C-alpha cells in the first residue's frame, strides 16, 4: 500500500501481527479514487488485543468491494494461510491472490508457488508482485481499476489517509521498537501520543509514552544508559519529520502497565477501539 500511495502510511517489520489497526490508504488519479484498507493479520488469538485485531480484519471483509490476500513468495503455504483461506471461502467478494516478494526467489519457482495456491480458492486473479521494487504493481492497479464497481469520490485529491497525525506518529515510533527489539517485546508494546503541539511555523513538539507489559521490557526499551530509547527516538523523529515536513522535537517516556493486552479499558485508551 505504501508503494501504491507513494507515501509511508503503514509501518513495516518482519514481526508477525505488526498491523494492529485498519489502515486506510487513498489512491487518487485524474480518473479514479481507490481506497485500500490494510488490516491486521488473521491469526489464532491469545489475548484481548489479538481478539480485537482478528475481529477488525474479519469485519472488514464485508465492507469492501474486493479482497487482496497477500502471501510471501519466499514462504511456504502454511496452517495460517489455510486458516485465512477458510474464512475467505465464506465471503461473497472477488478475492485476488497477491504473491509478494518475487524479487527474493528464483523466477523458475514462480509457477510452482502459484500451483500451491491454485485450487485453494476461486481466485479472481493471481498476481505476482514485488512491493519494494514495484514489479507488476502498476499492471495490477490497471486491472483493479477496470474491475472495481463505480462509486462516489469520498476524499479530496491530496488526502492519502483518513488517520490523524497522532495515529501515524505513534505507529512510526512503534515501528522503530519492532525494528530494534526482539522476542516478546514487540508484541507487548503500545505507543500513546500525549501531546503534539506546533511551537511555531516550522517546529513541532511531540511527547509520547511507550507502554510495555513488564519491568524487564522497560529496561530493554531504555537500554544501557538510555541508548536504546535514544536510538528509537532518533530514527522515529527522522520519519516523523519526513511525514510532517517540519522540524520535530520528540520526547519519549516508558511506562509499565502489566497485562494491558487483556484489559479492555486499557486497550480502548491506547487506541484499540472497535470504531477504528
């Protein structure tokens, strides 16, 4: 979606369940407007946060005109893929199989990968792409444009998402934590923007709190002498400045909130609400 929109609005990492909220990307040209919804991954949940993510994804299936089921070319079809396919069989919408990361495999293996999914579902189209390099993306967009039903124009030409600045800023901070930490830490982190104020025409002051599940995770996030927290802040600030186009002063704090992923009131206060 980031490649299509031409701007980073959805965070990326190799950690499963990176996406937690529905992310809307608005693609507008002089002849069309297509709204993409990037959903959390459908998976077997182990807490209320997981329940929220799965329900968010499943509810979206009935809200859209077409579904794109994306798999990685460099990963074998597994139980998780089959779990999602079973859900897709119950949806009366065209489903496109998007095989991503084709730049990471030998081209001779492409047909073999496609055969793996061939009879799993009555796919509308099977499209191999590379989201990072753009292979076949424009061709797929042409196909999608031709096959989607006509509807109203919902957003102005220059709008690329309907999420507020605070949401994307929090996600960019969380992305750096996913990038720099390992094991259970990424799954146990939430980010809350406490304050986002424009001090003058070219400077923005942001205060944010990183929520973790256990005191040991707080120590990992802060790091020796505060070095990890400083690195998270530096990398996040660079992305936030690119997003907002202004100089950013970013302050980060770390707070322990034990068991927050299983507490409904905390989930809602951290932005995981059913209306998102």
